[in-house]
C-alpha cells in the first residue's frame, strides 16, 4: 500500500508538472517557448536558405549566396527578392507584421565593333555598351490573430501591400551617326551580331507593375526552440496594377540626325490573386 501511494503521488506530480509546462510553455531550461505581449520578431523567407543548403548535398552547379536579391541578372528584370519580416505582438495572441522585399539588378554588357573609317581597318575597334537595370520593390503589413496548442500556433488575418517593378536598358555606341557615316557599324544586342544601319535604339523603359494588393492570409508556425519558429502561409487577395513605358531611338533622316521617344500605351488589370507561393519563413523572437 505504501509503494502504491508513492507511485500515485509521483504520477500526480509528473502530470501536474507537465500540465504547468503546457500552460506556460517552458523549455527544459525554463525558457518561454511562445512569444509574449510586447515582444518583436525578425524573419526571412526560408525557401532560398533551404534551397542553398539543400544544393550543398546534391552538387547543384547553380548554387549561390544571393538568396534571391540578384537572380536573373543577365535576362532582367529581377525576380522577386527575399522578403524580410518584422513583427510586433500587441497581445500574446495578436500581432502586426510588416514585410519588405528589395530586388536590384545592374548588368553591363560591352562588345567590340569595327571602327568606321574611310579606309576600313579590322584591327581598329570601338566599344558598344548596353546597361540593364531592374528594380523590384514590395512593402506592406498584416494584422494577425493566433490560436493553437503547444508549439503549433495557427494564425489568420489580413493586410495591404504596395508593389513597384521597373526595367530599363540604355545603349551607347562607339560609332556615331554622322553625315559621313549615316549608316554606321554597331552591335545589335538582340541578335548578338555586328550590323550596319541608320536607326538604332538608345533606351527602353518599362514600368512593369505599379499596384496595390488587399489580401487575407492563413498560416501556421511551429516553435521548434524557444522563440524560434518556422512557418508557412497562403492567402487570397484583391490586386490592381498598371504599367507603362517608352522607347527612344536615333535615326538618320537623310539630312540630319533625329532622336524620337515613343510612349508605350498604359495597361492595367484588376483581379483576384493567389499568394500560395514563396510562403515559407523562419522567425526569431526577442
């Protein structure tokens, strides 16, 4: 009987300790696992990080440490960059979250072409240059409400995001268009060949996207260590955007050099957009 009493007491003590740990969510070292009111969190997209370390094991030749900030550098425009999150807990189960993504690309391509002369000399060359710039910006915020049990915390909420994406390329040529050489030699970066002609592009500009998105999100976070979590989310939003651009060319008219800029017609769209891609993240709370 004495041994049974001791065993019952031990079980009750263990159950009570476990229940208290579940209520307070303490680690074995006595650290709070879940974030509390007034705390902040800093996070980043997990997919570029997971992809990088995953490629360390498969020998992927395309592995790099850019984590999305400079991705499609030769083709432009820049692909969406890694998103950085900042979160503040208004209450234990309520938080506001801001997010920003910045992608920048600057690519310079130089090619040699034959210098225009009255007596051609293939050894004499000048340089043509193409400069490509792309900017991909996004900023916004969400209001999030949490609920869950233990280390797994689900959440839902919504917010608004502003996006801005531009792409520009400019060309400079070593052989100018003149009366003497009205159809000069220059490098066509589209066909990747040296050509001659009396008209060529000086600049292309495209404001690919300028818009705002209102969205709702639902997701889950798992706290695998005190104040450190991984999570994922998906959402549905109302999206509107517009774009515009222009092209500048120079040409020989027969008597003079003419520079002309032509605007690209404005396009726009309104619709519903799914946000299920690129939604894995890592969050550090403090």
